């Protein structure tokens, strides 16, 4: 099996599996006051400190959640509500047009149900939000902006945003800035304090940790209304019994991912360049989408090291995916799924890609278990697959024989 | 063979896919997403286009151990089936969208794509028997005459049928359900779908009203020419319809009145007695010969004029792309826009000779 979908999820690190299975054998609710509870609480608090140290946050800034989607929802809704509660006129929500659906759909929900005035921040042809775009949007009415949300790096096309510049622009107007760093952690230099962000989303299963656990890093002075109400855990911002084994494994994975980040990022970038070169050699008209990865952003790479995203003109992404799957090569159309149906990606559309070209997209993403053999397998398969998918793409466009006109007589 | 199993999420296509697997074929399951905005859960009698139906199909594929994908055909379906459906009603005719879907989507857009991707055939859960006789397709009625779907498949050409597979043709529905149950498929007891899949509440007139708006016209007595009432558009009517005419006064003879004809240009709906509905001659255009062999002389056959029932012995002849069918006994409610399908009676299942789109009828 050739697994080229690490941005969807990546295998758990052995150390994380061990941390998780060890913790699973111990009973204890971290909120209980007795010995077992205190033991579990210690595991959680040590994990909080371990995670905080890995991502440049203070332990008190770590709010554990059930993953990226929950963290994004908590940040966007919770901070928006807190801001409008404090200052009812603050209803403007500035969100990049290439965010994950966990952000875009939460923002649209606020616009529909909670009086938010939503502004989509435009991106360039690489999918990047520029500082002047953000500043211009803020300047329209800076005193009424409740929140800005721009992802650290895009999950589909891999383009990295200038997070420090964007956060700084917000800080000048005392506007909270949230960033979804789910794809960035473990491959980019993600440091919460240095970034200047008010809130940051991270997730366990994208970095070699378990599924169903994540965190919102939330600055101590950032007010946030809870989405989940209950026992008052996690600063009263996120109620719910703490998932001790997952949290322990998540923190373990985060520590190791950050320790190994520079080496892994360099390896993945080399492998990614190999993959891009191989695809281009086999399919000369394939188009690499997103930042070319040849410059720097915040003195780091301008594209996620493990991301290669192409459009294959004349092919449908779902045809390519099926044909590659049949050859044991797993990748993604890189777009959001409704009922498993590939809709044209809002990210590509925002980048100015046409609707039909957006249907021709395929995303290959590398991770800590990727090898040269994976790239070789793709290189060997891609040309005939594209040729076949292209003929099917044309077949899909061909209308069946036109019926005779029917007229009553 | 490499077989693409079209899986709606219903019991029939599930068992059809299972049988294709059992037959030793290399099977891939595909659910067609036909609605641009699929509902999350099934509502009403609809049985194919929701996220829940896609889920049901996926679970069957899991149990069969075959790959499964959802392919988006919503745009093609909207253009070729829904818009055609609305336009046909607007033209005063009565379409059969299932027939259109088979002809334009399942055995055209989907089949073309499947063939191009390396598949040899598309399998569906239709109830009809298909075999090759001297290399030519032979389409027959199902062994389950109550479920027979040969009528909605009769618009397929030989080149389409050569790549079609109907594994349920020789079975009756009760056995198919029992087989689904013994295979452990959760859809074994799933209710049959009845209404048109893109009109989940079953209210066709309201659906057409939303799409066509009001196109008021007059209800006229076909014999006397007397205006009996007003209506909101000919698209609300079908030839043979009795109920919902909105006429206040009873007919002079006290007998029920039926829709006899629709005139879209003037917006006139002509009504009259049941006897006036009787049709003895049908003219059809765009004939299709599933076997690939066109009628060369007048033949004795049985004609069917809508999806269920309404058959009569007939003689059919074919001249220059026009099919003329003389019925031995009159049929009622023969609506332009529907298909007339010709069968050769046979103890092993009536054989489809051909079909055509009804354009005119005569008494």
C-alpha cells in the first residue's frame, strides 16, 4: 500500500501508542478528588505542560478539546460571542476564503444566527492571505471587528500564511486573531507566544497522536464563551470529562513531532520535490497548485513540506482517485466531502481556479512513514492512470445522441 | 469481467451487486449522487438520493468487500432528467423520468465513464431479463411480473445493453429480500421507493408549479367547447386524469369527466367522457430497438403504454423513423410523452421488440 494522504491522518507514533495504552489501563477521572482521580489529573497536567512547552504556550493556555473541528468552533464562536457581549457593536468577522470548513461553516453559522457581519479575506493565486488585504479589511471599520481567523497553512494546497504579520496587524487594533495550525504543527516552527496569535487550533491525529483529541491554545487574556456547558473543566471554557489517555498520547506525539520537526521537514521537502518532479516528468501538463515552495514565509518554508497538489487537465479527480486506489495508491481529491461527493474545492475556487479545473484536482501528502518507494510507485502509475481518466473525463462530457424533437400533432 | 455496480442504497441494487461478486466478477460499487443538495435522512417514499441512502450503499459494499465510491452526477441529472421532466410537462406531455434516467444517466453518462475507466459492464438492480442471442441483446420481462421494469429499460439501444447487467431478472422480489437478509445486508427490509426520486413529498403538481409558475388556462368540454373552469397550467394534468380537475358543476349526464387532451400553446385542457379516452392508434417517434434489429414489416405484438399495466394486443409497423401501432382493443389514458413499448409474447418472458416516444394518438 502506498499511503499518500498524511494530511488526512498520519500513523500514530509508537511512543504515542505506548503512552495511550498505558494510560488506558488506569482508572480515574481527573476531576475526582481521591487518589485515582489525582493520579489521572497528574497525567493530564503533565501532558498539558509537555504540550505547552512543545508549542510555545503556557500550560494555562492549553484547552483540551476533541479535535481540530471543535477547537475551530470554540475559537470562532466563543471569541466572537465574548467580543460582542463586551461590545455589542463588534460584529465584524474577517475570515480567509480558504479556511477549513470547521472555520468557514462556523463563521457562516454566526452570520446566519448570531448577527455576525462576515467578510471573506481574499487570497492570491497561491491561496495566501496578504497583510495588506487584512489591513484593508480591518480599516473599513476597525472598531467593529470582533475576530480575525486565518489558517497557518492550507490543508489542501499547502500554502503557508505570514501568521506573524497578520497577528501583528490585528494586535495593533486589539483585535483577537485565531489561527488554525492543524497542518502546520510538526513541520513548521509553530510557537504560540512568538506568533502573536490570540488563539490557535491544533489536533492530535495529524501529528502522530490519536484521533479525537486536540487543543485550543487560548491566550490568558482572551475571553471566550463556552460552546459546551457542563462540569466546568478547562477554565470553564470546555466542559466534559478529560480524556486522559488521548491527552497523554497527544502531548507525547506533540513533543516528539516538535523535537523531530526540522529533520522531518527537510526530508519531506526533498521527497515532495522528488514527487513533484516525477509527476511532471510523467504528466507534463499537470499543474502544481499553491505556493511553488521556493521562497520563505516567517523565515520558514512557503509551502508545507509534505504537500503536493495538482490539477490534471481533462481528468476528473474522482476517476483518478479510484484508478490509483485500485493500484494500491491512496490519495485525496483534497476537497470537502458531502455524502462522500467531491464538490469543487472552495480553496481552488478562491484561488481563481475554474470550476471544471477544480474538479481535476488531486492531493498527495507525505508524512513520517513516507519513503522513496512511495514516490516511485506513484511515478510508475500516474501516466497511464491520467491517460485513462482523461478519456473517461471526455466520455462524461459527451452527451448521448440527441433525441428527436417531440411535437404533438 | 470488471463490473461497476450502481448502488442506490436499496435492497435490489445491493443484491444485484452481491450476485455480480458471486459470479466471480471484479466489482466496484458506485453510488450516484443525483441531487445537488442531498437530504441528510430519508423522507417520504424517496429511496435513493439522501446521505442516508449513500450510507446504506456503503455498508453493503463493506459487507461484500468491494471498493465503493460516490460519484457526482447531479449536474447531468438536473440537465438531462429534471429539466427534461419539467419541459415535457410544460409541453403538455407526460414524461417518465426513470426511463430518461436509464437512457441518459445510468446507461449513458455513467456507462460511458465506466467503459472509459476500464469496466466491461454496469450492473443495476432492475427487474428485467437480459441475455445475448446470436450476439444480439435480448431484453425480456422479469420473472416477477409485478416488479417488471423492462418498460423503463426499453429505451436502451443494443450498444448500451451489451454493457448492461441485470442480475435480478430471473428472481422475484420476495426472494431478493430473503437473499439480502441471509447475506446479512441491513437493507433487506428497506421499503421500496415509489415516487419520483427528485420529488420527495410526491407532490408532482406542486413541484411543477414551483418550476413553471402559474400558466393559467381554461378547462373546456371537448365536445361542446363550453368553458367549464380555469386552471393554473397544463402541467398540472395528464391525459386520463379524473381527479383534481376543479370543475364545480357535474356533467349533464352525471358521468365523471377525464382529461382528454392538453394544448400547451393556448393553455387549454380538454375534458370529456371515459369513452372519449379510448385510443386505438398510437404514433411514436424516435424508435429504439434493444436487439439492434428494426421492425421491417408489420408485426403482431403486445403494446404497453405506461410503466405499469395498460397492455393490448396490437400490430406495429415502422416507416422512416415513425412507429404506428394499431391496437386490437382500445387503451385509455395514453399520454404523449410516455413510451409505447412493443413485446413479443413468450412463455420465458415477453421479449422487448422496440419502443418509441408517443407523439400522437387516434381513435
